[in-house]
């Protein structure tokens, strides 16, 4: 399982619109193959900052399956204009101390 | 429920030692009042980068209950010397669109 992490900074005054748009957008991501779960949480310390955590079965499910899909174009259209700066997205996996 | 998020950058060459130290340290955090769960995951894109996610019942459970406890001094001793730079820790809560 892979954890996708995106720290999002939404433009001032657009927080409510972003949250409404995300309500729609989450239906898209949740329908993708390899999707496990997601959560959007807002920061207590910084206005307009959010963290998006998405769990995928594999890295390819996110990077190829989702990002190269027609559904991604819809996701982009709904959400990307809210971000400033454009977020860095990274992937994480559970630490397995005996693996290294 | 509150989500504590810390992006950790561990000094080069110390990844294995950090992971072993974390094995011990996690017992401390898991014993604190208000602790719900935690996960440590390592970044696929950046060597030595980790994300620590801790779920707490309230912000005070982390900021007062844990950080002002004697147990925090143990946690610090086990882990803080691995980090460069010292991490920023932020707190998040689930977006509730009808609340705003």
C-alpha cells in the first residue's frame, strides 16, 4: 500500500469554494482502480492549508492509472485553479525495519 | 479528532538507526492519554524523508499532555538528534463543509 501526500495551499477567500469542489472531486478519485481511501483535512495553524492523504494499492495506480486517465482531467478542472503555489505530491510507504 | 503531521528529514547515513530508535520511541507516544494511533512512513522520492502521522483525541493531548510530560523528554532524547532541519509540526482536522 502506498500513501500519497499532498500539502495544499488554497488561495485566500476561496476556501469554501474549494471544499465544495472537493466534495465533487472526491467521487472521481474514489472510483479509480487501486484506490483504497482518502481524507482531506484542514490545518489549524495556517489558513487555507490542507493535507490530502490518498491510499493506493500501488504507485502505478496513482501515477499511471489515475494521472493518465480522462477522469484526471475532470479532477484537474475542478481543483487545480484553487492552488497557489501548485502542490508537490509525494508518496510514502510503511517503514519495515527488517527490510533494509 | 486531531491529526498531527510532521515531515521529518533524517541525516544521511542515519536512516537505519532512526528507524530502530523510532521502534522504541513509538511505545512512549502510544502510552499517552488521548493518543489514538500513529504511522511512520518513508518517502519514495526523497531519501531520508519520512512522514509521521499521529491521531490524538484533542490538540491539548498533544501540545500539553504529551509535550509537557516527562515522557516527552525521553522521546526527544531518542529522536531529535536525527533531524536536520528540525521538523515543523502541524495539526489538521477533518473538513466539515457545513461547519463554515
